[in-house]
C-alpha cells in the first residue's frame, strides 16, 4: 500500500469517528462521560487536521476552493450564527 493510500484511509477513518462522536455526544446525558467524549473528539479533530495538512502539503489531498468572505457570511446568516 502506498503512503498516499494509507494517509487517505486514516483520514477517512478519523472522519467517520468524528461523525460517530458527534452522534454519541448529542445523546449523552451523563455530563462526565459527555466531557470525556468531547475531549477525545477534540483530540481526534486536532490529529485529523494535522494529518490533513501533511496530506495537502504532499499533494495527496486537494481541498475545495476557499470560500469568499461573502460566502462565509451567507452561511452564518443562514444558520443563524
């Protein structure tokens, strides 16, 4: 297996895990467990971002074009934030 394939597989697995954490956290009533899961999620998000940056630098991943400030504002307005 090539390095590019391994990096992309790991990114895919971490992204799936992050989705799973979001679902579990949203349904967690125990505050201590919720905080623990949030800490794990935050750590995984940081790992994912660091690996994404490496993949991007090596040309393994081509991100979507950056959004303009107007597009960002439109999303904020739409979502009410």
